[in-house]
C-alpha cells in the first residue's frame, strides 16, 4: 500500500472553502528544491486528487506553497500574506499525510490532519 498527500484550504475571513487557490509541491533534498506538482483547489477547497502522485510518494522533506496573495486578489499594492510555504517531512510512505490550511488575508494556521 502506498501513502498519499492531501490538503483542505478554508478561507476563515469568508467562512467558506478557498476555491481556486493554486498550490505547488516541491521535494527538498539538501539545497535542491524540485517542483513535483501544481494543483488548484476545487469548490470544496480541496484538490481533485492527491497532491503527491503515488509513484513519487517517498520518505523525505517537502514544501507546499499556497498562493494566498493571488487567491485574495491583491491589487498593485503588496498584500500582507503572499505565498505561504509549509515545510514538512514524510517518514512513513504508507501513511496518509493531510496538511490543511486555515487562511485569511492577515493570518494562517496549519496542522497535520487525518
């Protein structure tokens, strides 16, 4: 059995799922940062499938980058939050790793979900 990586993004300012937020996934190996996937959240604030393909799921360090600034529709002025990088480790390639994001234009929170 292989593990998988999912997320759920909730817009705490509106009280709704964050539909249409772009998310990028990178694998971190030493000083090397390799782009693995790009996904967009659906109407439920989730991606349509796992973010990390089963064939690429392995022990290591990863980074999810949530493009919150673009999601909140910033104009020409800088927004308080822009891209939100979350670095985490996968130590069991048979487990489900769920990385939710609670986000507003001024704050965010995350945890390891189930």
